[in-house]
C-alpha cells in the first residue's frame, strides 16, 4: 500500500467511518442511476421508436442474456478450463468483430459524410477510439474490482465484500458493451444497432456462465453466484443511456462515440479476456474460440446489417 493511501486506510479502519463511506457511496450510486433514468425518460426511453427506446431494448436483451447464461451455474459447479477458455475466446472474437464491423466501419462512413472527407472521418473515429481505451484504463485503476483468477485491482483502501468486487469487475466489461449499443442506436440507424445488440447478447450468454461458475469456485452459494452475474448485466442499460445521451445531440459526436465504444471494447478484449484465456495453457483452443466468435459476428453483421 502506498504511503499516500495509508492515512485513508487507517481512517477507514474505524467501522463507523467505513460505514459512512459505504452509505455515501450507495447514495451517490443511487443518485447517478436516478439521473440516468431521468435522462432516459426525457429522451423518449419509454417509446420503442426513439433511439433511446431502441437502445434500452437492445441493452435490456443483452442484460437478460447475461442472466440467462448465469442460470446453469445453479446446477453446474465447474467447467473444464479448456472449455472455459474457448467460451471466453468466443466472446472476445465477437467483441473484436463488433468493434470492427459495427462500430469502426460505420463510424468512418458517418464521419466522412459529416466532414466530407474520409481521412478526416477516420481521424474522428480514431480519436474516439483512443479516448475509449483511456477511459477503460482509468476505470481499471479507479474502480475497486477483483477477478477470480488474478485477484484484486484498483484502489486497495476501499474495503468491500468480495462478491461486490467481482460484480464491479464484470460491470467494467458490460458498461462499454451497453455504451456501444447506445451509440449504435443513437443515430437512428437500426442496421448498426441491431447487429451490435444481437452480437453482444450472444457473447454475454457464455460470459455470464463462465463468470457465475468462477464465483462458485471461490465459495459462493449457487444463487449468490447467479445473482451476482445477473446483477452485473444491469451495467449495460446504464451504459446504453450514456451512449445515446452523449452522442445524439451533436452530429460529429456520433462517429466519435462509435470510436469511443470500439476503443473500450478492444481494451477489454486485449487487457482482460485474451490474457485470461492464455493463462492456463489452452492458447490454441482459445484462439479457435476467438476465430469462431469473429466469424459468427461477421456473418451476423452481414445478415442483419
């Protein structure tokens, strides 16, 4: 622990101070969720024919897919490491392909139409991509979270139950996915939003199962593991609201937002998922999963786009 964080750690050692911080954090979280719900309502989130309404439906389906994927963990205690890596690799392939076909390419096209120049349109998307990756980099350092296999990340002074650290870890994956869905629908073009939402929902099913089973292996009850994985899926509608709200007001923000979502998703694939699939000696099986996921998303984008 760093010297700078030590006084705060000592302060939180007092249960009264720790409780105050948790209550304050909970209140702040509730306020943020309430504010996002208000934004969604103002921007037509109750109507399915608006960009916000479509984004909420798409992200809700993805969140439901996470919950459905977690349900078998009520009965399954373990998955073989090889199949776990294959499923995670499949999800990584879907996310990588979605970033390319459903975010970057439409973003470059939209940017070129706005500024009248394809290289300039690509530059707008590239800037957004870099900012999206930096956002996830900062979130990884700022948000306390824990992966079942590699331990804790983020601030070490904030004392939270381990299950919440796990939920935050999954939410860090799901929030940029929801944001991507929101940005995809923010332009009112279902040919971008629908394939993206479908692809994310497909990859959320095995991801939800892997995460829930991982929680079971670290001594959580079956219902706790399934509930934690399902709860993390709620980050997707929240991300979708942010995605629509940030990019629907100014035309140039649409291609930049597509790039931002792509950068965040690529960060998750490279920084989190692929290293995990290569940790247990099943690199070839995991890579086949990546290829399979990429192909499925490519065909899905062609069929629905």
